[in-house]
């Protein structure tokens, strides 16, 4: 039996279903807050964003992301800049500069 099946409900403790751009995934509160912060910032400033689900990516793509420092979650990237954690509006503004 898979470890998640053996763990019962504790396998998903701290994770909640997030209806939105990641509709079929379970996210931590920190990941959910980061996605909402970026979506709100982009809507406010008429910008586009893309949420990437690393779970659906292949091995080589994951290696490339790891080399760029994008395997600590949540991570927000713009061009060559990377921010880890839940961003403030000021942090997102700094990424754009």
C-alpha cells in the first residue's frame, strides 16, 4: 500500500483545495497566499502571470528550474530575478524594476 494511503487524512494535513488557476491541486497556505498575491498584483497593474505546476513537469525541466533556484516553494520569477515566499506588493514591484 502506498504511504499516502497508509497515512489516512494526515497525508494532506496543512494542505487545502484551492479553487482557481490550480483547480485540481492541493496547496499549502503559503503557496495559496503567494498565488493570490501575484494574481491580485497583476490584475491591479494590468499584467499577465503564469502559475506553473511543477508536479506535471518532466525530470529535465525540473533540473533546469532547480538550477535557476526555483525549486523552493513558493517562488516567483521575473526575467532573472527570483523571490521566495509570499510576496508583498513592494517585493513584486522590485521584481519588475
